[in-house]
C-alpha cells in the first residue's frame, strides 16, 4: 500500500512545476490488465468555495482506489485546468459531458509508484488563482484524471472552480429553492388504508423522515419554499389514529401509530415560518382532468387544501400558486386552475420556452393568458433543479454536485447583464434527498457573494425587458404521460355516484367522498393504473354502501299491497341507516312513487311528493301514499318507489310494489243498502205489530163500575 506521507511529499515537489509532456511507457501485460479494471477516483474536498484574492490557497483533494485484483504501477494523477473561464452555461454542460475542444489542456501532475489491490491512494493539489491564471470573475474547468503508464485514462472527474475577485460587484441573482413534500395517496375512502408503506417511509433515514429532517434543519434558512400535498398530511394524521388496513380481500384493524403523530407534530413546528405552497388535495393530474371533462375536481382540491392544511399545520398556506405535474400544463388545464383562483404557476422551461434562444439566463418571471385573465408564470431552471435533486449516495457525489451548484449560480451572475434576475430550482416531485446535502446547499446559497436567496411569494417581475416567450408548449408526448383515459373514466363513474351522496347529505365544507375522489385523481397514479385499481374499487364499494343505507324499508324487492276498495293509502317507510348523533349523517331526500299503469291505478298527491324528507341518522319516517283504482274490476298493478335527490336524480335502487285492487266497492254498497232496507222494514213491522196488539187488548176488557160514597147503602 502506498504511503500517504511519501505520496504528498512527491506532490509537493511536482505540483507547481510547469506542465510537461510525459513520454508513454512501454505497454506490458500488467498495463493491459489495468486498463480493463475499474478504478475509482473520488474528489473529497475543494476549498474554499469562492477564492476572493489572487493569493488565496485552493486545495483539491481526494483518493484513488484500485478496485481490481492486481497492483497498478507507474500511474499519474493529473489536475488539468484552464485560465479561460466559460463563456456560456451550455459550454459548462458540454465540458462535463466530455466534449472535445472544451477540455483543459494545462496540468499539474502527481506520479504514483504503485497501488495495491483494494488499496486507496490519497492525492492533493494545492495552488492559487494567480498560479492557475485566474484573473476575472467566472467559472473555470478543473479536471482530475488518472493515467496508466502508456497514457490511457483510467478514471476522470470533471469539476469547476469559481473565482470572484474581492473588488468585483455584480447584481445579485435572486435564487428561490422550492422543496417538494409530496407522496402518493395511501387511503382509498377516508377510513381505509390500501397501502401499508407510509409508516416505514416516515422513519428516520427513509424518504419522508429525511424530508422532515431537512425541514427541521433549514427552518430558519432563507430562500426556501415548501410545496406540500395536503393529502400526505391527512394520511399521516389518519395513521396517528386507529385505522383499518385493507389488502386484497383482508381487512385488519390497527391501533394508532404514535410515530406518525410525532412526525406530523415535528413537521408542524418545522414549517411554522417558511412559506408553504399547497398543491390541490391529492396533487391531482389537472391536465388529465381537463382533457377528460372532469372540471370540478380541481377547484374542490384547492378548497380542500385550504381546510386540511389549516387543520394539520395550524396555519394558512398559499393555494394561489400551483406547480403542475412536471411543470407542464396546457391552456385547458390552465383555465381550470384559473377558475380555482390560481394566480401563479411554476413551469418547466420546456413548457414556456423563449421565442429566441437567449444568450444569457432569462429571468424566471413571465406572463401567460388564461380564461380569467393573465397569470404569472415562474419558469424554473433545469440545471439547478437537477442539482438540488441529485443522487448523492456514491462517494464524492455530494461534493461534486455542490461544486456544480456554486459554478452554475456563479455563471448566471457573471453573465453580461445589468439588472438582477430571479432563478428557481425545483427538484423532482417525489425526490428522495440526502438531508445533509440539501441542508448544505441551502447554507451555501446564503454565503455566496453573487446570490440573494428569495422565496416564491417574494418574487416580482424583473426590471429589465422580459424575455419573449412562445406561449404554452404541450406536446403529444406530454399528453400520453397523463392519467390514461380508461382510468379517468373509472374515476368519473365513482365520482358521479359519490356526488349523489353529497346531494342528499346535510351541507358541509367538504362532501363525504370529496377527499377520496381527489386521491383517486392523483398524479401519483400516472403509469400506475394497476396500482390504483384497488383504491378505485374500495372507494366505489364505500360509496355504494353509503347509498344503500338510505333505503325504503319493510319491503322485499317485490311486495304485494292490497287496496281494499276503489281508493286507499299505502304506507311507505324511509330509513336512514347511517350512524346516529352525527350531523354529517343527516340526509334530505324526496320520494317518487309512480304507477306503471296509471289508467288502472292513479297515485294521488302525497305529503313528501313536493316537500323533502329530512332524516337524522338512525331515523325512520312513514309516508302514506293515497292511491285510487280507476276501474271497479279487481286486479293488480306495479308501483315503483324511488328515492331521489332534491334536483330529481335517482338515489339508490328503485323498489317495486304490487298493488292489488279488489273491485268490491259497488257490490258492498248494494249489500249494505239492501241490509239497511231489510232492517228498516223489520223495525217498521215490529212497531205496527205492537200497535195492533195493544188495540185488540183494549176491546176485550169489561168496563169498571164506580164506587159508592162512604156511609151509603148499596
């Protein structure tokens, strides 16, 4: 294994010597083997971030590891550089990709005698801006490469050094870093989780745990704006209470998750001060909804975002700023957003490109027209977004991306413009960041002398002439990436049934299934319709179950009722089977009763025909419906009983009753009349008979003799 002290001693004697061409060595078997191996070159430190004086010492250090099984000998480690700064950001990108003509040609070199298998050889280059020929504010290429004895490149790392002399003054570039806190929906209906992945994601070291750590560590940092999906906060809140997990055909009741409650409490504290933008609840695919005629979901999602973020974060957030999926939207989707009072959209530069390729980085602010008037468009910077969301797990990746961040922002500020501009960096929507790396970027941005950190709500149009742009560009390929039409169709069908439950339920801020439908419309389901299908099925089942609890009781699918006579009342009972003592379970319905043969059986006016039926949870109400048979003949007719909403839409399945009429009414009157006549005749005969008997008795009795006065003789 090579000795580090000896290696650095060699470096000290060779580093600052003029560059010289080293003659290639003779190829041998060892060299051939080495060229086929995969050594690892890592840049581990570059300091300082920004040298300000010609004599400031610049240190670049790292290591080279022999990952093969054989020793490597007579290697050379070179630091190649140029004294000419990049003229354009495009040149920086071309240099990093290895494009010929942009690679630095001057070098300092370090000779490495031997590196054993699995051994690590440290290296370090020390210089100054003066020695490297850096004379003005700009970004300069620095390339570290490892060469074998015949000059073949075994490994290379390309990076940058930004130099800004202390006496240079430039307009500070306003930098806004936007950090997404967005997941996928985990619940179907409000009570049922269909995915069990959320608890693990909240843990320390996992994605949502890492995002919380960033929020905590940057709570006082300047220039950060968070974009949060309220559905994620709502799912975590639901996880913090007892809940139901349904996987396939199995349901399991689970206790409250204490870690979820703590995560939400900690996030509430961390996001108490920074600006927070809320996506519409569930982060719906607005473009797909617009293209499939689902126009009301977006506005509902914006309203829901206001309510849920207030409940979960304990503060008001921005809902008039929207970040479409991938920063891409067309005019149909923009119109939907504008009707939801969105005033600002965060767009990908491909969505709103400059009319003419600009020579310098354009200001982020622009304007687009919607059906409700002009909307501010904030166009993001692709390179900065890639840097913020970069994968940094590989050795040295965090440092190299941080150095690129410094270089990109320095390059923007060194461009020949006279007014301050704003640039915006946004990582991928569902990024999985390294907390230390992102926190380091935020701190670095605050120290760079050419940057002024800014938040989205503080961005104003630049003072210079705005960059002419082509208007919204939305390609067929962009459209194909939306939620597929068959999937949106299944969501529409569930939403239509859910709207019935809203139509009969007591008015409230959010309808019963609003949040569930929004979760189904989430952009998270792009290219994942199969994953979303169980969610759609569960919500549909829950909607149908609720509809079924408002029913006509005391009947089977078909039941016979007898109308004993030409007319009569048929009792019909309506039952609210939802839970008791809950305001949200009070419903208002109407009752529609129709005769299949109105010529035979007529439905008369009844109490609930025009007046609504209001039922609290668990309550019944019986309506007596008068019916009249239009014929004296006996028979039966089918009557359809249907609950409806206030606007006349059918609610639930209809119930059929068979009403049987006897046809006995006229005969019964004749019989009763005849019986009355017979009874009357009998009464009269009896009276006459009694009178005749009395007269006959009076005629046969002898006359009574008068009595003599007292004291007289007979």
